[in-house]
C-alpha cells in the first residue's frame, strides 16, 4: 500500500506492506538445541556430561511452561534437572535436530512501515534569480522504519534462501533488512 499526498510545494509519501504467514525460527531452534536461548537461561548446574550430574531447575515434560501437554506412560510426571547438557544431548529439546519443530513455528505475519519520504519544492522566482534554476527539490526519506509483529526473531521478512528464493519464512541466523535514511537534492534547469 502506498499513499502520496501533494499540497502546494510539499510532497509526502508513505508506503506500508503486510503479510500473513508462518515462519520457522531456526535461530531460536539452534539456540534451544545448544541450551543457550534466553528461554533456557534458568538452567540446572551440571558437573559432568550426564543429566545425573545436574542439580536444580527441575521440570517434568508436560508441565505448564515446559513442553506443556498430556504425557502418559512410564516416567510421566517425573522431574529431572534441565541443564545445558539436557538441551544438547537428550534428543528431546524442542526444534533443531530432534524433529520436534512445533515450538519454533511462529506467526510470521507483520505490518511494516516500508518508507516515508517528505519533500519540498522551491520554485519561487528567487530560485531562478539567485541560482539560475527553475526549481530546487529537497527530500528526506527513511526505509524499513518499523515492523509490527508477534514474531520473536529479528525480522519475519528475512529468508534463508535470500531474495531469489520463492520459499519464505525460514530464519536461520539471517540478518534483518537494513534501516536507512536518505537525503536528496534535485536541481532542475
């Protein structure tokens, strides 16, 4: 969506984009698997590679806030210390390398303020007299100024395949789109 408004010598242009999609937050996924994501910062203290060497931060699979949902069978409700080694070695930590991707599929919908530009055209007689020009236009613009989203990664619009890929919504340590500001002067004879 783009809107351009002229009033006398002032031009205002605003551009927005929106998209509704699901995105795979692979960055979150990888950091979960290494036990280094912010969600995993409350960890058990471990003195060795085995979970039996860990103390503190006890959880049971299925409890609220830790892989919530029904759990049945042997071990249901059994608490264990969740340390960095559990996230790395258990094969049960969410997302990357375990096949349990649901916690890393996120609402990737967004509304983005793509561009705002404001310009002013000087076409008064003094421009011709003093500068020898028919007009002088001054414009300032900003791009990628604001994104409204529930996505927890850096930018829901980023894509592992780059700009040439037809498949979007794959975020794996990608860089967000850059925010930029431009100032231009047009001299018209």
